C-alpha cells in the first residue's frame, strides 16, 4: 500500500508522532512522510491512504494543514490525528471543560477530508503532550504506531 503522512508541527511533537507512524508502517508499505510545507505541491495520485496530522491550536488545526486538507485533488482513504494538551495539567478545573468542549483538530480535519470526498478510515485520534510545547506524554508514540497499524486494516467509517 502507498501511504502518505502529512503533518504540521510548531514545537516538534506532531512531527514525532508522524515519524512514529511512518516507522511502524515502513517495513510492510511504501511510506512517504512530508511536512505540510513539503506537501504543498505533492502529487497525490497513487496514494492509497492519506494520514493528516496537526497540533490542536485554538480548538482547530493550523491554517496550513487546514489548507492542505481542503485541496480539491484529495480522494481515496484518509484519516486524521492531532496532538493536544494534557487536560490534567490545566488549572483551574473549569478551564479543562472549556478546552475539552472546544473540540480538537483531528475531528475538524476528518470533517474536511470527508467533505473533499475522501473515505474516512478508523477514528480520529488525539495524542497528548505535556504543557504547550511538549514533550509527548509517555507511551504516546507507541500508541500512535499502533493506531497507524490498525488504520491499514480498518474498514471505511464514512
Ligand atoms: C496558541 C496555542 C493554542 C493552543 N490551543 C489548544 C487547544 O485548543 N486545545 C488543546 O488541547 N491544546 C492546545 N494547545 C496545545 C497544543 O496542542 C500543543 O502546543 C501542540 O500539541 C504541540 O504540537 P507541536 O509540537 O507539533 O507544535 C495550544 C497551544 C498553543 C501554543
């Protein structure tokens, strides 16, 4: 299977998650990993599975990855993930509710990919960073690798 992973990342955590996914898939698939800047003019023909990831900023994806996810030439199987702040580190408690209720980048990216005609596979996933700049919470890179492996075998969800 030809798999393209496109990500944006300000502090490097989403890039680490994307790399963990690529490493997990590369032994059995043809995997290309591209930052959103590298992916700007990328040829999407022949891609069997597109995985798109963004940090959650202000409840949504970055404008750059949002722009990528609204490319008119997207099609085929796709999935989205994000990184997000650890709710346990947010004080005071009511602010936790605001952050959680505001929503996350992966859900919005999934909606955009579906609107562009992609067939979603798996469920959108969020991976947790400690504080705003990271590092990743323990075990999140491994969880990302497992999520990516499951995607390859997942039936369509839309
Ligand atoms: C300006 C700003 C807004 C943020 N907004 C949210 C948010 O709405 N929800 C959330 O869970 N995390 C939020 N975060 C934390 C980011 O998700 C975190 O910085 C990001 O996952 C780190 O990924 P990166 O290292 O790839 O940039 C925000 C961080 C910044 C700096």
